[in-house]
C-alpha cells in the first residue's frame, strides 16, 4: 500500500481524537480502540469492491485502510508498539489536544468516516478495559499470533480484516 491508501497518514490525529473522546482513555482502552477502529474500517469501507455495480461505484473511493496497521499480539490483546512506546516516553496522554474539527471538513466521505469513528468510539466507551481485552482475545488473528511470554508477535493485517469481514457478514444476517 502506498500512503494514499490510508485515511490517516499519521495516526497521531486519530490518537488525539480517541484520547479526547473517551471518558477514561487508559493506555489499554486507547490501544483497543485503535485496533477495533482499524478492524471494522477494514471490514467495511476498506472492503468495498468498486468494480461491482453498487451505490459506491460512482462516488469517490474510500481509502483502503484507516491507517497503516502494525499490530502486535500482546497478553492483553493487540497493541501498536510505537503508540505504547510514545505513551511511556511522554508520561501518558496529558495535554493531547483533539486536532479534529468537524466544521473544517467539507468532503462527504471524510465526514462519513469521522461519523463511523465516533459511532464506534461511543460503543467502545461503554465497555471496560478488560471487556475489550476479552473481546480482542476472541479474534483468530490475535490467537494465531500470540505466543505466551513473548511481546513482539506481529499480527497479520489481512487475517484481522478477514476476522472482521466475517463478523460484519454474520451481523448483517441477523
């Protein structure tokens, strides 16, 4: 993928939004938020087949990915190590200001993606940290990558996407 394939070329904008959106942005909750946002985006907007004649065929395309996925399977679920390292280097998320300003966005697709992000964060906000850990441990992408006692077990982005495409398809049948 090249950089134009990402909604966020820098994950910092998304992190600042997540931190400011959540009632209690613990490092664990921020990490799981990033994971679920990436996974559900990949399974929905990132999975649109623009070759097939659909409502999306004639509109501007959504980026294939929310941001560059670099997830590792840690004991408490998926983690982006660079985000973890930055959090600990800077003593947390104190003073992180939200760079997202709704009134500055005029692009229809961009508004749609921000709405998607906020809708999912609203749901994530209702779940405690370990509920999110438990949920992430259900994913085969995490289970297949995780090795007890090891930290930097790379997760396969395609496998994460497959997990969530299946999950979204199951939910649409209900």
